[in-house]
C-alpha cells in the first residue's frame, strides 16, 4: 500500500518529496490555483466553515476524513490508487505487455490532449456553479455543492500532476492554461461546449451532476483501462470521489419530483399553471430540463464514427469502460451498425468497424446507466398514482457533434425539417419562460433542517449526521 504524506504542502502518495524539481514546479503552480479559486470559485463563502470530507488515503475502507474547513484551506492533494504489481495491458495491439510508467514518445501528443481535455472540465464546472450558493434550497444542499466544488478542484490537481510529471515544459504550459480558460468566456472558453453552458438554477445543477458527471464517470472508466499506468491509477481514485457527485444529482432530481408529487396530491391536480402557482416544478418542465442536459452530455463522447477513437483503442491509450467484460479485446476485424440520416428525411443503417465505433459503444453504455435513475423516479410516480413517465430522448436528438450534428429530429429520433423542429422545440426543451419560472423558485434557505418549498428533504444526512445538522456555518 502506498505511503500518504499528509503533512506536505501538497498532500500526496506519489513520493513528491523524492523529486525536488517536480515538487518545486507544483508548489509554484499552487498559488496560481488558489488565486483562480478566489476569483472563479464560490469565493463569497471563502470565510465560512463547511462540513467537508477530505481525501487522506486511497484505501476504500477509510480514504476520507470529515470535518469543518473553510474552502480555501481545503487540503487539495495528489492521490493515485495503489499500483497493481504485474499489471498487463488489457486491450489493443499492445495487449499482454507490461503497462507503461512513462508515456511512449509516439503517443505524447495524444495523451497530452486527452489529459488536458479531461483536466479542463474540472475547473469549468466550478466556474459554472460559483453563484449557486446564494440560492441553495438548504444547508444540506449548500454543503453538497461545496463538496463537489472542492473535489473538482482536486481532480484538476490530479491532471495537473500528470502534465507536470510526464510532459515537461509542454505540460507545465498546459497546466497554466487550465487556469486561463473560463466557462462561458467569449475569448477563452472551456474546450467542451457543455462546460460553457450557464448554470443559474439548482434544477440545472442536479441535472448536470446526474447526466454530465455521469459522462465524467464513463470517461474516467475508459482512462482507468489505459496502458499508461499513472493515468489509469489516477482515474481509479477519481472515480471514488465522483460517485458522490452523481448521488447528489440522482437524489436531487428525485427530491424535486417527490415534492411535486406531494403537491399534486394535496391539490388533486396535474395542471401545470396550478402547480407553478403552488411553487413546485411541474413534471413536464423537469422532462424538458432532462432533455437539455442529457443531450448536451451525449456530445461529450464525440462522434459515432471516429478514427481518433479507433487509434486510441488500437494503441492501448484509452479502452472501453469495464474492458474486462468484453469478449474481444482486439476488435481487429469486427464491425457494428450505427443509424445515420439517409439524406432524404429518413434513416439508414451504416456498418463501421468496432474500433471506429468506440465512442458510440461507450455512449450506449452511458445511456443504459442514465436509465437506472429514470426507472427509480418513474416507480415513485407510479406509486403516487400519477399518469406520467420520464423518458430519455433519442441519442439523435439535439446533437451538435457526430453524424447527427446539425440535423433535426423529434425526441424519438425521427427526422424533421428545420421548420418543423423550430415549431415544436418549445414542447421539448426549456423555454425562456420555463427557465425564468424555475429561477423564480430559487430562494435561499439557511435554517438547519429546513428546505425550500420546491424540493423534498433528503432521506438521510451526511456521514450519519441528521438532516438538521449545521452543514455550513453561516
């Protein structure tokens, strides 16, 4: 088991003290990170004591400690899962060889691009969420927001370490640029479109943590298969922290639905206007927000047919999530079928190599995982006796990346003309009026145990504490 140095300026289990040059470089980057946090993070709450968990190891049974901490004092560190002795490459043309402890020269550019893109998403989400603390529906939710924020900051540290440790001057320059791009910035936006979307309400936040953080889970699981062992080990530990982010999303959406169902029963109505007057989010509007964030997250996987994805797999750079469950780890001559537009308003099948279809394979696994939450929410709706069912739209709907980019379909994936889509899109996606209404509900609640009227309380508190615990000392 690796040794954890918790007393270092940068807590770590990568023996940073043994590499003085690397240690100095990261300690030089640290003030820039803290300046970024002060400018672009939830800075209005920097002086507040928050009940946070902090990584103190990588052992699954006791990897975190809990306690009150002002966010700028959070112990951001560098943690990798323990090295698996004798680990072999599990896919691609290098299958069966020893994993790599350094990046092979011919793959440096590919690995750097992938690590930078992953690293860019981490501070981006903090920037998107920086003002949400002012409208938190409870102290419980406020604490969860801040927990996610500090852990996204730690995930940035994880990628920055890899850049510094394995990519020389290029890596150091890329690490600096991760703090220079900003979500939604006209001149220097974040790399991926979803991470430039505004997030000015908590329904969007819950959708983001359910759908977009779930994309993050699948990207990390793909990297966890990589032949580059430091990247794989880094991502395996990041997945430990990521689970809570998706928990916040799933339970958050579930609590919004539960509160709406309670009011529907009290008023004996499903009338949208009546429910809005009562101060809850009607189910059709929740579906619209779901449609928006789910389809936005689909684009993060890339194009359905991708030569880059094929090369990543063939060269053992990036695998499929849970690669061991697949029968064929080479996929040299295998093929698969995707659905594309026939150019005449219809659909047609197209055969591509499985290697070229790696993005689509991962995306379809992601869709299955997303549907698990919908099944739970729909069971609650059915138990309440309400005739409504949430559905994920087709992966062809509202796409900006891939074979369906710029083409129009309805939520079932049936092709439409641009005019037909424009005429009906307000039925499927949040309108300015919908967003304005949801924002009108965002009234801050700071009394321990109390909740805003549009959301139900959670089933339990954090770390065995009650719901009315003082999770943030305001």
